[in-house]
């Protein structure tokens, strides 16, 4: 049985903290218009982990969530103090979705490009960049 490293994450003000261990379900790098808007960057890097492998260490009560109107399942969780993205339960995957930028450790899983059909005209080579490792 493989032993996975524990990954620790925190928001910018450190009021919200969590930890998780693998196996990880999915590591998605998405450049769709929604992910660009919610992150303010070219793409979002999200790690999905089963709920039983995820633990809130502190500050879960400092987390707020925005969820789009149905039939969408897209949403965003964030620290109410500093605004940093925080983990949220993803009903579409049945797992916790964790913004990977909140940890400095390797998740021991390769990234997959998500929503390659919905991307910016000014940044289109992510798939090529991922293959250059």
C-alpha cells in the first residue's frame, strides 16, 4: 500500500487551514472563462481529494461560498477575512476541490488540462507547456 505525503494548505491570513493525503482523484488545470474570472489568472489549478482524506485544521467557520444558480454546479469558496480561495465540496466529483496554490508541496499526481475548448486567445499553449516537463 502506497503511503502519500500529507499536504497542508492555508489562506493568506492563515485563519483557515487544512490538510489532506492521497490518493488524489484528479489534478485539473482549467482555463475556462469561469475559472479565469474566479482566480483572476490564466487558469485554475485544483486538486480533488476524497472527503475522508481531507481535514479542516482551523477556521472552517471563516469560509464563505458563492454557488452559481442551477443547473450549474460551479462555485467558489473563500476566506471571509482575506478573500483567498479555500477548499469546497464539489458535488460534480463527490470530493473536496482544493486550490493547489494554497500549498507548496507536490500532490504526487500529474496535472490534466481541463476545458481546453474554452480558453483565451492570448494564452493557448498550456497543453504544450504541460508536455515539456
